[in-house]
């Protein structure tokens, strides 16, 4: 029986690598809108999204947005107008305090000692800052200079033609009438020359403008908030389905609310910028025309405030007011119409 011998191979067996098994591809995780806004953290990477949504909302409801801007602008126009008038009236009153004093004429019968006593009685008054004695000769020279007497006709008169007098400067011209009434009761006072009529007119004008402007500004401010509220309401209704989807994918409340808040801020900024630009550009021209008008020729020598003095103060305040009105309108709308 023949036996068959099998030779064993001396070569080592090749190592066979197991085939690579690819793990199933994991689906990309969908980006979540969720941001930790509940802790007050404002993510600046989302600003681009907020601004895009804000301007999309404004364009979508452009008629209501323009109405909101116009109402805010009208309200803030009244604010600037009132401040400009009040600032100029106070400036004119300050000018009157330093340049237009009270002239107190003294009785001729008073001797030097009595005149000196009257001087100190006037100077001791609380609203009086300075008292200057004007002798008749000096009064005559001042009159000739004021009337432009180049031929010296007035200077040929006797010095005693005019009375002795005091020029009284006041600390607060608003109390001029009370001060005049008190001085008139002093012994040795013959008469008093003062500009109480001009002062009273300016004070009355200032008070009227302030009261009128405050009432109109309050009405327009409330109206602006109502219109902005309705504008946000339309935006919320138009985006109702989108807001629901955003909530389902994890968007937080403030991620949804921020575009509406910024929309109110943008409306407020535009509403403030329009009256600031219009009045700032036209202010100096209006004041120049006012100086040339015959209605207030008596104020031609009085320096009014320039635009560079008024608007650096009032412009930031007006912008803050505009933003405040816009934010109030947005918050009011979100409380009523946005349930997230």
C-alpha cells in the first residue's frame, strides 16, 4: 500500500487583515437656536441674525413702520422745539440780568447822608447784587451818548436838569417785579424805570411753551407707543408659524424676542434722527430771520444761542427718548401678542 507523504510548508502563513467595517455615517446634528439668554447672556454672534430679521420685519410692514417713525419724529420735534425756545428765553433773561438793570431816581430834597442811607437799604436786599450811584452830570453824559448827540446840545444843559439815580443789578430777573415794588416803598425814592413788561412777557412765553409742549409731547408719545405696538403685532402675526417652528427646534424666548426689541429701537433711532437733522440744519437760518424781523426788533442786540450750543446737549437726550419710546412699544406688543 503506497503511502502518500504530504510535505508541510515551512513558510509562515500570511496574516490576513480583517476587512474594515465602516461605521454608519452619523447624521449632522441640526443647529439649535438655543442660547443661554435666560441667564442674560447676549451672544454677539447672533447680532447678524437679529439685524436681518429686524429689517425684514420693517420692510414687510413698511407702511406701519413709516407711520411709527413719523409719530416718534413728531413727538421728539416738539421736545427739541420746546428746549430751543426755553434755552433762548433763559439766555435772554440772563442777558437782561447783566445788562438791563433797574434805575431808581432819587428825590431832590434828599441830602448826601440820606442818599447814602438809601443806597445801603437797596444794596442789602436779597435779590440785589450791585448798586451804582449816577450823579446828574454822568446821567447827562450817558443820555447824550445814547441819543448820539454829536453836536453837544444836551451837554449845554445844566447838570441839575436830571435827577440823581441808582442803577440796580438783580440776581434773578424773574423776581424783578417784587424787587421794584419793595424799592418803591423806600423813603426818598421818586420813581423807578424798569423793563418788567419785557421780563414778564418772556417768562409767560417760556411757561406757556413748556406747558403746551409737555401736553403735546405726552399725547404724541402715547400715540407713538400705540402705533409701534400695532406694528410689532403685525410682525408677530405674520411670523406666527415661523416662531412656533423655532420653539420646537430649541430657540429660547429671548432669541425670538430680540428682533422685535431691536425693531422698536431702530424705529426710535430713525424717529429721533429726522427732527434732529431738520432742526439742526435750519436752526441758524431761522434765528437769523428772527433777528431781522420787526416783531422782535428789541431783541436784535441780544445774543441768541447757536446750534452748536444747543444740539450737542439736546441730541443725545432726544435719541435716548426715541429709543425708550421704541422699546416701550416693543415690550407692550410682546406682552400682549407674543406668547413664547
